C-alpha cells in the first residue's frame, strides 16, 4: 500500500471553515443562488419534468444542517424574511482572507508532507528489499514481491529483459497468485505454463517456450505417477484386510458347493472406470438378505450409491423387476388419485385414508428366506440396481432396463468376484471387482421403492420447485 500525503486541516473562523474543499459551514459548501432557488422553490420551474427532477434533488440534499449552512453562507442567519440575491460583501471578504491564509500555510504543509512521504516510502522499500533478500526459495520471493522477483531473475539494472540471467526454466510450486505472475511475465516476453493439479499445481517460467512446456508436461506425468503410486499403496493397505479375512475362514469353505447364501458380507470394490475419472475415497458393497426384498446389496461407489437386487436366474430377475415396476406404477397412480382427491377437498383432512410410503415391489413375490439355497456351478449372480448420483443427489432411474449387470464369484467361499454393470453416468458393461472383508452384510438402510420414478419426481420438485 502506498503512503499518502495528508491534507492541511481546515482553518476556522466563527461558523466558517476553509480547507481543501473551499469555504464551508458545517461541512456544506455554498450552493449557487440560481441552483438554490430551484431546490427551494421547484414549483416555480416551468415544466413538470423540471419540477420533478428538482424535487428529487431537494429530497436527497436538503437537511436541517444543510439549510442552516446555506442561510449562513448568504448572511441570513436564519432570518428567511430577508432578500437573498448574492453573498454579502463581508462574507466574501472573509472567504478571500481565509483562502490566502490557507494557501500560505498549505505551501509549507505540502513541502513537509512530500518530505515525510518520501522518507516513509524509502524506509518501506528498504525494509521490503531486506525481507526479500532473506527469503530462502524462489517461490517465496515471487509470493512476496513479483516485481523484485522478475528483476532479480529476468531483468537487468535498467529493468530490461536479460536472457543471460536465468537461461533455463524456473519451477515455482505453491504460488499464491499464479495468474498475476503469468500476466507480468508475458508482458516482458517470458513463457509460462502450469503443470500438475490441485494444491500441487506448479508454474514453470522461462525464456524458451519449448523448454517451459517440456518441463510442465514432465511435472504432469510425474505427479500422475505419484498419485497412482499413493493409490496403489492405499489399495494394498485395504487388501490386507481382505487377506486377513480369507485366512480366518475354515478350510472347508474353500471346498463347499456354491450357494448365494455364501455371498453375504462386506466387500471392498475396485473399478478402474470410476477411479480414473473420479476420486472416490473408497468403494464398498454390502450383500445381505432382506425379508422384504430378497438378496440385495447396499453399495457406495463414490460417484453413485444405492441398492442392487440379485438372483441366480437372469429370467427370474427380469420377471421380478417387471412385476415390481407394475406395482410401483399402480402405486404412483393411486398417489395421483389421492393428491387430486385432497386438492378438491378444500383443505379438509379425511382420516379414513392415509398416504402410503413407497411401494415395496417384492413384498408379494415370496419374501421368505429360503431354508436351503440352490447350488449354481456357474457362481454367477445377475443384478439390477438403483441409486443416487452423489453430486446433485439425482436418482438414476432404470426405466430403460439399463441399470443391470452381473457378478461371478471366483472361489467357492465367495471371497472374490468380478463383474460388470451398466450406468448412464459411466457407460455400458463397466468392469468391477469385489474383495470380501467380512461375512456381516450389515443392515438394509433403504428400500427399492426409495429410488422409484415417483421418488425421482418428488426429489426433483424439492430441488427445483
């Protein structure tokens, strides 16, 4: 921030003051007699527009102190019966005298202020350069003072470009204002380009554009490799939990006949499609049996989360899905009829009919858990899914029968699976893998009906009105 000179305080004489703003009373300057008459007697003006404008100006300007100040300027001293056509001679003489006195004092004051400001600016510049010289890194220098940074590395004593000072590109990570330095550097002919992402974004600056671009691209690739290494290390730590779980299983579990009952449990999930396009902290899937909806999974894949339903028979799963959709459609029509009935009842409440929650499409399809599961040598489970996109919370509808897929277990103990699923957000037949870390599938925290078309519409109305 630059140092500013201070103005000479006003000279006072009775009710009058004289300063850099001229002659004032109560900080109000004198208004020309013609303009004053327009403000005070705007009804005398010709034309309604002129009258309205003057009235608006008067409302914003005329206050008690302002009116009192104008009377003093014109020597009326609150006696509005006197004629006011010009400033009285004695007030005009006072203004001239105060102006001369202020001018004399101000000449000395301005010289003194210029000397003071110059001294302060010199001291500030000296202190700024001392601090700049104490900084340990070029990034710290650029963050502290970009002008001094450019002068040190890229300009000569006359502040002209000097390509011999720093012939190779400079790397500046953690800059507080990359864009400002980018603009300042280009102004003197330097090339700049940022590499990396997020907090690790790094500015490369130098005279050789090709060398600058190569260095920025190198930073991009290096950071991407580091990120991949960290992700791999994190996954290895997660997989330790899977390996410990597998070790804890009895030897007989690895020789058992496949049954869907053995699928129950908590799984770590790996999906390259999601990991390469998004940055989920972790992905999980909990398979369990629901008395109301059969074999299901609550899943959280970072970008989407929701519920899957399973069956060992693809045709049977499709039939369940279609029957469930018919039930939901009928329930949606009942809701619409009820809404229409309530809307036409003038606000009265009828206790004989209660609003229902989301319909359970599987409640009438045999919800009892089978005592003995059917063996399946293919170890394959077919799936349908519904869920939310976690960014906006928008329900991902399965109206087109696109939210489907399958998983295939790779061992009799059902500790690992590979599979594919389709989603509008991610594409068709997206590969994913699961690694069991517990035999406890947890609880079912939502129902299939929570992701229905009617639920989608209710959520849309809440979001957008």
